[in-house]
């Protein structure tokens, strides 16, 4: 069995279909991570922490990232719009972004490398955002990009999301 991995428009960001998906009259079974298959596909990161966030419709969790953490993102319940931004000043794609719709129906995963930020907007009544990461969470070491930074020209499905104080105060800088 091989892992179905496709590179997105952003170099280093991958779209992944789970290695195993099975559905029958009882429900479904989804294998979201298999180290052997991921390593065979070239994604050799050592993931050391798993986190989830649960949010309601129109909650936008802002664009955060750092220079030391890679993430593997999936949607366990519901549906959300995920934006990934290249924040590596040494990259030819610096400040370029791509968007993906992840849901419990399509079961897609997105691999996000170091120096990329990600943010998501919940499209369903509720969504459970799951991510594996290669470092322990360190908010102080993160950058924040404003979700509505005019220089990024990110398209979002709505213009008035529900934001945290951190994300509503961000002005497009790389503040922690």
C-alpha cells in the first residue's frame, strides 16, 4: 500500500489522502497516520504532539506558525477552509498562500512545513481541527500574520469572522 501524496501550489505543502479508509453499515474507519507509509512517501518528520481545536461556524483561527514546527492537519468532524502561507523570506514563494477545504467527508490532510503559517475558518456548525506537530506547542515562538492583511490578498469565504483577541489585534506583522 502506498500513500497518495500530491504537492500543492506551494512548494513543500502536500495534500494527502489517508492511507486507509473503509466504510460499511457500521460507520467508517480512517487511518490518519502510519509512520512507515509517510516515511516511504518522503515525509520523514518525527511528530511528537497531537492537538485538536473545536470551533463553531464562522470562527477563524488566525494564521500562526514558526521556524521549527511542521504540521499534519486534518478535519475530524465538520468542514473548514484552511489557508497556508509561506512565511520564509528566503523562499521564491515568500508570502504566497494556498487554500484547501478539509472535511469529515473528503478526509484530506495537509502537510505544512517549517516557516509556513496556517489559519482556518469553520464552515460547518462545528468542526474539529486535528494536527500533529513536530515540536511541543510554544506560543511565544510563533509568528502571527493578519488574516486580512491586504498585502497577502487572501480570499476568505466570509468577511466578518469570529476572532480571538490575538487574531483581531494582529496588523499583518510577525508579532508573537
